[in-house]
């Protein structure tokens, strides 16, 4: 599946689940932006480390699909997990790829994005966890370079427009604190709790893209 395939799949899910998204057009632009940013990041990294085991098409695809779970439910909580489950269950049929092994790798590349870990561990969300339990909490954090790149792509664009991570976090926090359409104290608390973790992740990916890491530092985090 390429970028057009991602957008076509997202449009079909929007059409079959009307009313679940506040602004479908912005959502589609965000998916496309994520696909593009991830591909550019991989290009930059490979230019510094030609033998690094990153596949641009695969990481871009995961980045494009990162929010594919949003149209499935009006309540967006744990859309990361819902989207990953959807791709694992339907990815072959929907033409994401023809390999079950790759399906599970792609799903995990985006399952852990954003502030999923913090929202999962927020006690106010305990009643919503039942849909996805049991699950190992190690799957809820970006552990590998592919997961980190997908996560940072998400923090690099707002509705397809490029932004830096500070601007994205500031605007996202303001949305959940002040915008009546999105307001959620639980989401805002999760963002505040996870900001330092995301900043550290950003610095790590930035160092990789600038060719500043030694082989041991790269291998420390590994690959899917």
C-alpha cells in the first residue's frame, strides 16, 4: 500500500463510520503529512548510515496508518490500539500488504505513538482498558527506531502543515485544555505527564538523522 492507498482506506472508514470525526479533512491531511515526514526522516537517516535496516516504504506506511483507528469510534481514547488491532485483523484483506509478518510489524510501528503509555496508566481511563486487555505494557512505548520515527512524524505536523515539536505540543495541549470540541482533562494530564519522554525521543531521532550516534548507540534501541 502506498500513500494513496492509506488515504483511500481512511476515506472508506470515515464513510462507513459517519460522525465519528470532528474534521475529516484535517484528519486526512494529517495522515498524508505523517507519511511524508517519516519518509523524509528515513531518507536523511539512511544518507548518514547506508547500512541501517530501515525500509522507507514500510516506515512511511506505518506513519500514514498511525491514526487509522480514529474513525472507528467517536470516543478517540486508545485509538492507537484500536487502529493497530484493525490492521492486524484486516490488513491483508484491505491490501496493506500481503505478508502477515509485515502486517504485525507495521501495526507495532504505530501502536505506541503519542501519549498512549500515559493515557493507559491514567487511573481515570481504567474502565476503557477492558477492550484491549490483557496487553503487555512494553508494547505501549516506542522501543525501536521505527516506532520512534513514526511517533516523531506525528509530532512534526498539524493537519499536514509542518511544525516543530514545541509548537505541536503547545497547540495540542491548548486544544485539550481550552477547545470545547476537544476538551479533556484526562488527555491534557497525559500530555503533561509524557512531555519529557517525547522530548527525549525527539532528541534521539534528531541525533540519528544528523549522523551523531555511534553503532552501539544505534543498536541499543534496535529495530522491528
